C-alpha cells in the first residue's frame, strides 16, 4: 500500500513554552553593539593541570552542600537559569555567532535548546528526585527507592553546540545532585564562562559548579583523577574510547561514562518518496550548520529508478544556499570552526575528487575557513569509512532488490545515531527501521534538530553509550540508587525518616 502524496512538511522549531526569541531584524540591530563590546578570546587563561586537580577537591566540598540541597531548590535554580538565558538571549546569540561562527537561525535555535534543557531537567528532577518511589512490601515495613547524586562529575563538551550541549550536560548532572567540573571545547571558552556565571547567579554554589579551560590534556587530567564519580562527554568516538580506557586503567571506584559521539548517518530514499520533500530534507540535513552536527546526513542511498532526478533536485536546492559571514541574516551557511577542520575537510574533498563522481561543488568565500557544499557519488557505502564533519554528502544508488544489503551496510558501519527513511510504503519503513539499532529515526522529514523532551537524542555502538539527552532516562544515569527499608512497626520505628520531619 502506497500512501497518497501530501503537502511538504517542515518540522516546527518551537520550544516547550513556545517562546519566540524576537524578530530577526531587531536581534540583528542589537548584535552589532554586543559583538563589539566583548572581551578578546586571548584574555582567557587556560587552566593548569594542578588547578584542574584542585577543582575536583573543591568539588567534593561543593557536593556535600549541593547533594543535600532539596531537589526542589535545585530545580528552582535551573529554572532561574532558563529565565536568565531568555532575558540575555541577545548576548548569547551574539557570542554564538562570534565564537561559534553560527548563522542567526542556528544561534536562535541553540539558545532555545539551552533554555529547554534548563526547564526540562528541572521538571524531570522534580519528578524523579523528590521523595523517591514507595514500593509495596510487608506490613510493618516501608520500602523506598530514591535517587541521589554520585559525587563530582566531569563534563566535557564540544564546540558545535557550545551553549546547548554544555548546559545540557551541566544542568543534568547538577539536577541529579552532583557537583560538576566542566571542561568546554577550547574553541568556545567565552560562551561557557558566561553560562557558568549565569548558573552561579541562578543559585548554584560556586564549588558545586566549576569551570576549567583548556585542551584535551586538561580533560585527561580530570578523567584520570581518582575522586571523580562519572564523566559525561560529547565529541568524537576516538576521544570517548580514550576516556573509557583512562577510566578503566585507574584504581578506585568504577564510574559511569555517558558518551554521545559521532555517526555516519544515512538516509534511504525509495522510488515512492516525494522528490521535493527529499530535496528539502537532504539539503537541510547535510548542509545546514555547515554539516557540523553529529546528527547530520553523510550517506544518501537512493533507489536507482529515481536517482538522477533526485540528485538533480538536491543539487538545485543546494545552489540556492548562500555561504558567507554568519552575521549577515541572508547567510545560510557560515564557516567551519577552524583552519584545522577546514584542512581535514579539504583533504577529504581532494580524495573524493580523485575516487568518486562529483555531482556538485558549491562556491565558498576564498578567505576564512569556509568549505563549500559538495555532493559525491560512491560506488559503495564501504568507501566512506569515517565520519566527515562538514557539508559533504555522499550518494550511493541501490536497486529495489538490494534494500536488505543497504540496511546491512548501515549496520556494518557500527555507528547508530540518526537515520532518515523517505518512502510512502509503511512496510518498507518498518523493514528498515526494525533491523537497525539507530538512536533517532526520522521518516519523511529531515534528520537534524532533535527537540528536548520530544525527541530524546543519542545513539549506541560507535555513536555512544546513551542514555538519551533530553529524554526521561537521562537524569537517573547521573544518580545513585538507594533503597531504604525501614521497620515502621516496632515501638520507636523510624517512620519519621521518610516523612522528612
Ligand atoms: C551534536 O551535534 O553533537 O539533533 C549533537 C540535532 C542535535 C545534535 C546535537 N541535537 O541536530
């Protein structure tokens, strides 16, 4: 059964309270002033390894205070942080443009996401960290399962969502009653500093949330410390592995790693897919944010009957994209994060130009770290062996009898983060989706921009350990479980322990 065609679908980007963050022209006018007033990045001092170690010791004191602060009070601090973010949105939007090189649309979405994280984890925290769950037991005994903080959690975050992912990690760990030592990406230190100041202002004690600045060596010093209670990390698979090894190698407590890493994310387009919808969704998923999202589309499988037409439509839409200064509201795609990222992508493009068929190469400004969108066709998915973190799309044709082989190729990558399926046949969608362990599956729409609390985000295999950020299982992983079994029958039974008196 083939579903009838329908109007094109654009996912809504509204946050939990439906906030509008102001009209673009007004924001743009404000941005100029704020951008000029900011501190130069060179004034940021990197933390030394000794200071990083001292932060863990101070965090132990912060933990003693914060873990015994009622969950309600912790939740209220997070909500205040969300309100402060909303009030100061233009500052954060300006910084995201400046430090992160992100377009205005991306900056607005990111500030919304950051506000959502504060409010969502506050609400989840109230639900999960209050009195605990009373469990049925024999008469004369009360049994309660409750969640508590673990200790000092190390949070290591990436440059591609320097506000939202940074705050997502930190607010979750704090809500669960942990103290946090956060190490943001060295490319985006100022945003992190402002975000931490804001959380302190919102009521998080300074020793419960400390910031250390620096590169991977500082992160490694934190992870190697014997007194940490867990690590939350977003970044490359390679670094997640290194963290895992470091945690396994040291003596002391066995602590969890929550990791969200990369993907060779695929989309499968069959002959019944709506071509205009496919073009829209492929261009958004592969090229928006200059492809610098872990959710972005890297590998497009197109059924051969419609492949030429589909590639033509995608190329047509890609041509409409404007690359340039992210501060210009007409820009769709800004620069990639730095010269190192550009050099890596340029090398991949050069390699593809030799070995693959080029369908499209866009125009990019010649100064600055711009990388033009490219579309290459591969003979087989096996030719793409690693995540390419930029605006480069790889296309592979398949015929109808090869669908299972396509599914097998996606599984064989061992990444399992996002997946798109474009088809009007429900059985085809089910056949693909049921066979892959992918974390976030998107059907007949784009594959980026997961909404907090609506589309919990994260994968498995080479893509991470879970739990999913912005979902109901995230906070418990940051916590200890404590089962409290109390004799309430005997004279002097300790029922009062549970009533909070
Ligand atoms: C990342 O890029 O590291 O769904 C993860 C999305 C975002 C991805 C964030 N939540 O596009």
